[in-house]
């Protein structure tokens, strides 16, 4: 659900920052004829152990509209883009959603919202003999089994190599599921851990899930909850039995509403952080913290977006830097109307917001994915639109992958691809 409100509040002071050098575009999508290189990178990217980048585009590729999985490899002359798989909108799936995840062996897993039987697939890419082998490891059946929506989240791995995720729709009541995929003797088996009922227990999980230190799963839904503004939920694991509970329901007021694409994240103390795309005094979304105490959770709003120069509607989730600051993206507004990147710095008594980058179209437009850091503190991201403004009509662009180098940063010569 993408909010259209445009309420502006301008009485806000932004902190100056000199921590970042200028933006570097690593790749502009749809520069090849018919967008065979991909178009519209929806999610963020991941690194392999050699610091090559991997991500997906929702459209483009050989089938033109099926989407791609891509790799960006650093070379002496810049970054080289390679399509690892073009979805054909058949049994392999189509229109991948959510961020990819990589296991310790270098295998990549992701979710496609279309294809299969029409309800989405889970896929794996394995590096083999200088290339990549693609296979579908699960095909959703629809109905009680789940339906992957175009806004669904990605996957997370546990220590045993099992995969966990959410479907936006389907399940016993049609309001989405939390699922597990386990690998036994070369075969993946799916188990539905919870089906949302659409009421106080929440509805339509878009964020995917994340683990706490005890092995319980946490995520957020764009709908349901006690007030209908979405909720943050826990699916607790008690020796293989999973139980769902809502730990916070958004009221739709100043506390936020409609958490969208990015799964909430934990700090080392067990506090949970996330974004909501709506709510706040200007109804432009918030960054929130949930603090556990005596079996309950208390919400604090760390920042409320105004829809002004700070941006609005933070669809993406958050990322911690090594200094413990929070980074994310506001999808819309900003000084040029194309979205912003922000940092929240934890002071002695509060969090202070910094707008660290404002998009202007050619450099990107509408960041939907999570920020990613390399070991030197450089930030990597994608935008859904922007870049090659001639690739669509009206001229909005088909997305970019970019780097925001830290000031005085190291730009290493990263290693070769796992699949090379």
C-alpha cells in the first residue's frame, strides 16, 4: 500500500554532515535494448565473501518482463554487470521480490512473486564450474499454502540452513503466512508456521522475518492489528512448536502505521527497530523502536518524517553501521521529490536525524531497498526508478545501483566472482 498523502511540515532543523563523499553510480539498468539487462531493482543488494554485489530486478531480462538476478563485480575499470538468471514467467517464476540471502557455501536464495503455478516460487542459484546453476526449490500452491505478492519480503537463514519467509496473501484465512523450508536428503519441504487471520493477530506481512537470539521470528504486517494500522508480530519457537503473538499494534496516529518492505532488526540489547510508511504528525512515516520489559514491548518513535527535505514514506527497513547508527531510505519527497537517504545518530538521550543524500532523478529515484555496508563503511543501495530516463514513458528511469562512499574511504580491489 503506497501512501499518496502530501502533508508538509517544514519547521525542522537538519544536522550538517561531512561523513559522505559524492554518489557513485555502479550500474544504470535498462541500458541494453529491450531492457534485457533488467529493470526496476526493487530490493537492496547483498555481498559475497569477495565483496561482489548481488540483487534482483522486478522486470526486464530475456523475457522482457520476468525480471533478473544480477551480479556486480568490481574490476580495475569499474563495476561489471552480469545477469545470472532471467525469469521466463514459467515454472522458474517471475518478478522477484525482497532481498536475496546467501548461505556460507555461496548459494543464493530468493523469492519470485509470479510464475510457477501463478502464486510464486522460491529459487536457488549455486556457483558451479565458472557459472551459476538455477533451480526452483519450492512452488507455492495458492490457497492455504500461500501466495507471494508483488510486495512480499525476502528470506532469512537459520544456523542449520533452513529458510524462513512470509507470503503476503494466502493461508487459511487469506491474509498471509509465515513459512519454513527445510532441506532433507536433497529435497526441500515447506511447513506453514502461522496463517494470519486478518484481525487483531495482523494481516498481510510484507517485511519478511528476522531472528532474535533465542531463535524466535519477528516481522511486521501492513494491515490488521488492534487498530487496523498494521502490527509487529512474534512467532515464538518452543521446541519446534511455533506460536504467534502481536507485540505491538500501530494506531495509525503519531506512533506510525503500515510497516512495508523491510524486516525489523535487533540491536545487541534485544531492542527492535523498524520503519512504518505512514503515521506520524505529518502522516509521512516514522522510525520506531520497540523495547522489551517484563514480557511486554514499549514503542518509542525515534523520528517522524515531514514530507519536506527529509523525505517521506520510508518503505525500506533499517541497517546498523558499525558505529551503531541507523541508516535507511525515505522513498519519496526530499528536496527534489525523488527520495532521500537518512542516518539516525544515537546521542546521550535521543536519536538525531541527518539527511545524508537527496536523489535528483539521473542518480536514482525512489529507494525501496535496504542499505548495505562494506567493511570500510561505504554504503551500497538501489533505487527502483531513475538513471536512464529514456527507458520508459513518462521518463522516470528504470533504476540504478550505486555507492555512497564514506569520506576518506578505502576503495579496495575486490576479488573475483564465486561463480567465475
